[in-house]
């Protein structure tokens, strides 16, 4: 059997850092309130002229270097994002061009915060079937450009960034299984009100902002993340005690803590970046994975569970050995 296995990781964060103390001057909030309610201490904000493909490209280059491959080996590019540069062409083709790669399939997936999990699960199928020998998978977002900076319930949560992985075929288990789901009945709990076929001309108006019903999202997220994690373990006959690391979507600390508790995992076995990066949507899981690998906590052969939950609602988990 052929598996796909991560050969390299990378991440990129915009240079500008916004602290909670800055937000105290912008909205009716406080550093203590933000830390207590969300766990976020600071977040990176893209420059006005910075695009999502800029972030994705930098993360991709870091992953390529880390994997020790030549960029010409890449034969598939899949990007999860909610904030592409353009309506079309898709952002993966923009990154492909900027990398100087020609001819291979390049496409994007929009699944909100679950975008990277969906993208990696898709690329995994290409590798397992032999259709790809070296895939580049990216989660990238400039989500802060959708945020209303006068709405303290949302603006304190989000940040920008990109994370990338290179996956290649392996005879030894890498990605063991992927589990994806969605339920559109919750679409009105977390959404952006305008799109190409729905009042795009109004996207510059005052009510064009990320909309979220925080308490309702929290309830469904905790329940769903716990279920999709258990689904991955049950499908493979693995007890939760066997997990070495949980790499969750960095939505906020309360959701992460509740999910870890359901898995009986101490926070010492959870890769946390929410305090440094905030919620970076589709970028949060690959960036957290890169942090854990590069600082030496995640080691080859260890059992990792990645999971995410996002607007739609969408959700997913990936069980793998690094």
C-alpha cells in the first residue's frame, strides 16, 4: 500500500504585529478580557498591499527548502483559502506561476477554517492513487480584511498567515486516514454576507464584514470537533491515549481546551499558537504543525491528530504519523 507522508513544512506571517493593547485603543475591550475569553495575545496583520498569494508563496518556499526538494518535482498544488487574491484565476495558479512551475494541476478549495484539512485530504488521494509524486498543500488567509475593526466580538480573534506542507509517497504509514464533513443548516452562524453572485457591488459598504454568532458557534464546534476526532480514532482502532500530539485549528483557547478535555489530552500534548497568531482560518493548522515540528516537539514516527472546524459549517480530521 502507498501512503502519503509529510516531507517538509513551512509557514509565513506578515511582519506587522497587533497586540491586545493596540486593540484597547480601537474598541471597547481590554487585554485581560481578550486573553480570558480567547487566549489571543497578539496577531499578525497583512500590509495593505500584501496579498494572500504573497503569504502562500513564502510558506511554500519554506516548505520546499525544509523538504530538500527541487520545486520542479512538484506535480500538484492545492490551496485552502477563504480570501483569494482574485475571483479567478484561482490562487493556486498564481502561486504556481510565481514558483516558476508549469503544467501541473493547481486548484483551490474553499472550506473556511477547514480549508487546509480539505486540501490535504484531497492531495492525499492523488498521492495514494499514484496521480501525484510530490504535492504542495497550503492553507493561507488574509482574513483581517473581512473583519469589522469596530466589532469587538470578532476583531480580537483573527490574524493573517500561511502554512504549507510537501507530501510524497511512502511505503510506511504517513497520513493514515482523513475524515471530512459539513452541514449547511448552520450557514447563518458564521459567514460573510456578499459574494460574486450575491450583491458583490455592495461589498464595500459598512455591513460587509465577517458575521459570527459566537456562543452558538462554540457549542457546535466543541461537539463536532470531539466527534470527528473520535471518528478518526475509532476507524483505525486507536485509543486516544496513543496520541502523541493534537494539532487543532486555533480558533480560540476555550474551544481548544474543551476539545482536548474530551480526548483526555493534557494541554502539554496540544500544539498551541492561538496566543501568538490568533485565528488564522485555513492557515492555522499547517502553521501550528510547522511550529511543533521545527521546535522539536513533534518527532518522526509520532502519532498526530489534526482537526479543524469552520464556516459552513465544515469540519475534518486527519490522523497521521509524522
